[in-house]
């Protein structure tokens, strides 16, 4: 199947509607019918302003987070439209991919 990998990048402390943005994105993807999404917590990174973000021993608020999902073209357009409608401000990457499931299900 052809589609897209959507990757969203933010800091752990970024919020939307009084909730951690990365958690809000996962729940929005789930309720929007996206088959799966994963969050990755990074140890260090920097963004467009060249400010280093890192997980510190006593404070994880500045820790980088990535949320990734693989979607069809229709799902990508619909989900990005939802984020625009919600006025979510974050950096994203949209990569063309081929995806599928190998082997038999273990029912």
C-alpha cells in the first residue's frame, strides 16, 4: 500500500488544550481512525532556533518528543486539516512510504 509517514516534533512540555501535545496527538490520531501512532522520547535535539533541548536528571520538560504514524493519502490530508483547524503549532515531516503487513495473523 502507498501512503505517507507523518512525523511531528515537539518538546515534552508543549501543550494543547491543557494536555501534553504529544499525548493529544496520539489521542487525536486514535479517534480520527488512524491505525497506529507511536511517540518517541529523545535524549537531546535542537530545532529551528538552534536551542538545545535535552532530558535532564531532575527535569524532563525540555525533552524532545517525536510522534510518528503511517497513513494513507486521504488520512494524511484529513489529519493535517484537523491540526490546522485546531490551530496546532508544531513542525512536521511528510514522507512518501510503502507499507503493509507480512506473514499470517496469529488470531
